C-alpha cells in the first residue's frame, strides 16, 4: 500500500479514537488500535511509536498539510480539546484529494458494469465532494450520511458464499435497543435497496420467508442442518418486489394505477418498478401498469401520494387502500371530537 494512503488511513483511525470519549487514549492505546485496523484491512504489521507521534504532529498542522486538529496530551492521555471536532468536517488535504481522484478514475473504468450497481452515483458524489471541498468553518453544504452499508458490507462475502453453496447459517441479530436474538436461516437471496443490504430466506423451525437487514447482523456461524431447496421463491419473485418486504403471494400481479398529470413527469424519471408502462396519456393524467408482488412497501407508496394515485386493479389492493384511507379519516374525525 502506498505510504500516503497508509498515512491517511492512520489519520482516520486516530480521529475515530479521539472522538470516542468513553475511554482514555494513551500513545500505546493509539498504536495498538491503529495497528489492529491496519492488520485487518491491509495485512500491515504493527506501526511504530514514531509513526503515530508524527501522525499526531501532522494532524495538528494547518491545511493543506494537516487538519488543525486540537489534539492535547494531559498526563499521557490524548484527546481533542474541542469535543465536537473531527477531521471528517475539515477541509480536504492535498493527499485526500489525490486519493479520491484516484478512486474516481478507477471507478470510471467500471461504470458500464451493471452488476456493480449504480457506480455513477458513487462517482458523482465523490466528484461533488472534491469540487466543493468546504473549509472547516463553512456551513453551506450537507451531504447525506449513513453507516448502514458500511456495517452491513462486512458480512456480504460470507452470506453470498452461504447462498451460493446452499449452507444453513445462524445469524446473531442486534437491534436498535442493542438486544440480541438468534435466527437459523436457509439463505436464498441478497438484495440491495436504498444503500442497504437485505438477506431473504426461510427461518427455522416454521419455514416462513423472512427478510433480514444485513447491517443488524452481529455474527454468523454455520449450522449442520440439511438445506431446504428454494422451489417457491424464484429470482422472479425477488425482482418483482417493490421495496424489501415479502408479499402476500409468490406470484407477481398486474397492478393498474391512475395518476394525475402532476405525477407523470416524476414517474417517467423515477419508475415505480422496472416493469412499469405508462399508457393512456391524457389531459387528466395517465394509467400505469406494473407487474409486482403486492406487499407493504407498495401499499405505503400508494398511500403516500394520497389523491394523486388511484388503484384501478386488482380489486383486492383497491379495497385495502380504501380501508386504510377510511381508518385514517376515522382517526382524524375521532380526534376532532375532543
């Protein structure tokens, strides 16, 4: 790994450590933490004491050399004098820009590989960060941030292998309240949706189809259980899902929606589903055909648009929407009586 990349990686780890005020950080603690992360990510051996000391000195320097990091050392314990400081909010240094530019140039070679997902969006975001490169006191830009994909991506290789090799696995799940649960699953399919990964499979012992957010997985262990072949939920099923929730049936249904003219442009630009067809364009709107699995996500999308969308078919979905709207109306009516 090039020296400048190793240095910037060390900067990030030191920054993460000093942001963590739940513990104190000696120089030896920082060396150990950086060494562990470098070993895990790049197979690099333990970094020297001199390297970390030099890194801290550079981080204290003003941009473009450093980050003007307010690092103090009191009684051998390192910390930020400004508890809200992080180099992630600082102006990019020249090495940072060089690294990001190298990443962009590499990704551009693969932008036409459809199986890699929407690489263009990643490229555009990185290029926007490079172009804007706000100073440490600027508050005129806010990028969407999420660590969900970062957390979930750790398990992707192991889950993918289990799906392909048809191996039963036990998942240790940690929810938002930090409570722990365990699931034994026959894994069938991995899906990316809104920058998050989801695993589909049937769960022991009832063999019901479930979906598990990969970012909630805390551990994976193999199970010596006979794998149940997937004969019902074929690839077409998962591709026919809008969103992530399993549907009421295993077969896609033709859904017909009437939309107002205000939505036509939006739906042309961002189709509800890859099967979408817009027909009967008129002054009052248009009709949309999609062939999908009817599920919770589709219902929520329809309800979100309110009077701008009307379900024409199937009748079961139309009645479900009517019931949801009726319940919502009654809820507001009851509130108005008090």
